[in-house]
C-alpha cells in the first residue's frame, strides 16, 4: 500500500523552510495489533 508523507524541513545553511515529500510503502510483515508475523501471499 503506497503512501506519501509530506513535511516541512528547516535548511541548516539558510534557515529557510522547505517542503519535502517522501514516498513509502506501507506493507506490514507483522500484525500492527497483536504483533504476529503475517503469512505472505505468493
């Protein structure tokens, strides 16, 4: 499940704020509720 994370970062040299976008994959290998390992669907 792809997701985009957008956040503001302060540039060290200039002190200006810059908007960044990171693309991540929200694939779970463990259950977020109980912590058990999930079986892969192959």
